[in-house]
């Protein structure tokens, strides 16, 4: 299911929403000149449908982390199309793909092994469940200190970088953000935007994410851990 399509210079970014009956996860196809790479693959069938509809040849799969809603369709796609996937356990590096640099770097916290993929020339980053529009993912087998450091690393990117996460939980995340800081005007504006343009509110610049997301405002791993515990118990 194509949820949205964005033009970024010579590139096209297709947001594919998969697993509609359960997690409603976002996977992404970054495309240029008939070629495409896939960021995460929670379900194969929607990906095949979009590739056929858009007449795209898939070359690679980049994986942010190994939860089923992000990798469940990888094997089927690999078997049918013969493409390779890049594991989140692979060493961080900068490489060229689709004619543009991609910087992969470790962002542990949600899980002990997570990767984010930044395309600096395109001004976009794919973070999986490290940042989920207005909040962060749960600490599953990750820990507070590395999670905090992962966010600090992402925060060093240019403010205009657009953050693409794994899900749309904005309404729940906004409710939590406003519960810990009722004066979070940036989140109130984001929630208002959500009513008219949901994905414009979900996929924000890093500058707006830092202004509205309380987890990116934590000043220490201890403060981050306390926030995450509150979020776990929220609602």
C-alpha cells in the first residue's frame, strides 16, 4: 500500500505501509531512474505490488533492526528478486548507493543492534524504531545509556534533515509529551497539523523533532531512562 510519495531532486521516496492488520509499519522505497532500494521489509506482498506498479527494479534492502515487522518479508523478496540485504549488524560505514552517499551508523537502544541510514545529500534519515514521530521506541533488549547516546548522535545532523521512522504513533506520543510538559507548543502545533496532514506531522525535520519530542530534550541517560519508564506506564 502506497501511503505517500515524495520528490527529492532526481529521487523519489515511496512510503509503503505494510502489516495493516497489526503493526502498520512504514517501509520505504528510495528510487532513481527505474532502480530502487528498500529500507526495511515487514511484508513482501505490498513491496512486490509497488515495484510492479511503479516499474522499479530493486537492487538492495537496508535493514534498521531485526524485529519481524521490519524484516518479515525480506526472505521472500530476496528469494524472488535475488537481491541482497544489509544487516544492521554490519559495520558502520559510508557507501554510495543509487548514485548518492549513504552513511550507516549504529543507533542501539530499542534493540542492542540497530542501524540508521542517513542520506546527507538528500537531507533524509531512516531511523527505524529509534525515533517514532514524537517519541522513541521501547527499550527491548537495549539500554538507556546507549539509547541516549544514539539520540545525541542523530541530533548532530543538520536541523533540516527529515526523520523517517517506522510507525505512526503520533497521537499517543503527543498525549505523553503534553503530559510531561503541557507547555510543549511545538507538539501542540504538530498535533494540529496531524488532523489535516498526518504524514506531514509524522515526518518532521530534525529541528522540529528536537523541539517537540521530549526524549530528544533529555540532558542525561538518567533523565532519558526516567522518561522512557513513564512512557511505558502511560495510558
